[in-house]
C-alpha cells in the first residue's frame, strides 16, 4: 500500500513540474515608458531660430554663428547643429532675440528718406514711415537711395528677404526714370541687353520710352540689386536721372498705395513670393 501511495505522489509531483500543468503560463511584462527626447533631437536648430527672428537667412546665420555672434544662456555657441530649447535665452550681438510672427509690409517710399534702420547724422529714414506698421522688428528688403521713390518691402522673414535680394532668383524690378534730356534712339539701343558698369556686366531685361510721355520718360526693367545701378546705367550713355521711381518689385505694384503710405501684403501675395523660383 505504501509503495502505491508513494508512486501516486511521485506522479502528482511530476505533473506539477511540467509546464503544461502550471496554473498560469502567461508571462507578465512591465510597460516601458517612452524616453523623453533629449536636447540632441528636440528643439529648433539655432540657424532657423535666428532666421525666424528676422535677423537674416539661415545660411547667413551659419556664418554669424561660426564667427561668434551668438550666445545661448550666456555661453558662446559656434556649433552649427545646436538645438534651441523652449527655456533657452538666445542673444545675437548681445541683444536677446526670439521667433516672431512673420510680417510683410509694402511702402511707397517718398523722396528724401534713406533706407537704413537708423542714421547717426539725423536724416529721415524709411523706418519712420512704417513705425506703426508692426510690433515686430522688420527690416527693409534691399534698398532705394535717398532720392529714389517707389516700392520698398519690409519683413522679418530672413529667408524670403535673402531670396528676393539674391541675383540668381531674377526678381523683377521695373523703374520709371525721368532724364535731364530726351533719350536718343541710338542710345536707347545701346541699353538693350548687357552693358558694362564699373567693370561688371549688368543685364537689362527691357528698356523703352514710356507711352504717351516725352522722350525723357523711360521705363527700364532689371534684376540687379547693385547700389544706384539705374542711375549709373543712364550715366553710362551720357544722361542724368532727375527722378527715379520703382513701380514694380517682385510683381508687387503701387496700385491703391499713395506716396508715403504702407500696407500689409495679402496672403496670396506672400504665397506668390514664397513660391518664386
């Protein structure tokens, strides 16, 4: 009898030891919480942060970073791939900056205003004309000289400003020039195509007399952004520009925009500028 009980006990113990006879075969797994992103993978790249602040384009920002113009939390940063975190304090040339809402302001510039942010000689600047246009700090795109009137764009969109001022994008600029005397037809022909100004080529997209006006009134279209280039073009063939007005810039016009007034660009106008090749 004892031997039978022992053998029965051994069979029961054997059953307990087999995996199929265990009460539960289901394994328990602990849920692993996803790791939070570190500074290396989160945040905004420093050059983009600077561009979004309206200082310059991202490519230009890389140069400023490399040359030590940028501090983050009081420390100089020259690393191109640095990611700005929400609580970081970024300073550009000692001034704190932050990304802003993009603003686009078009001014019909009058005469006797210079295109600069400020002037140590006390002359009137274009910034006075748009003082109430935006709470964000905006900058002129390119420039018009003191005596030139017409369209001037302002924005804090560094990438777009870079695009609109780079020659490779062939941004259209149409000017109405009033000359000191009638432009001879032979001189008009000299201005078709390329001319050499100060040892450098300038391509003139189009030039013609203004319809219904005296032969002193000339329309000229270029994409060069060189300083005083239109005046120099006419000086090249022996004429002086008495008045110069920019009537088209990047397909933007002066329609319903009186001299000395400004307006915001429409969403469609901004989109058209952004998709320009």
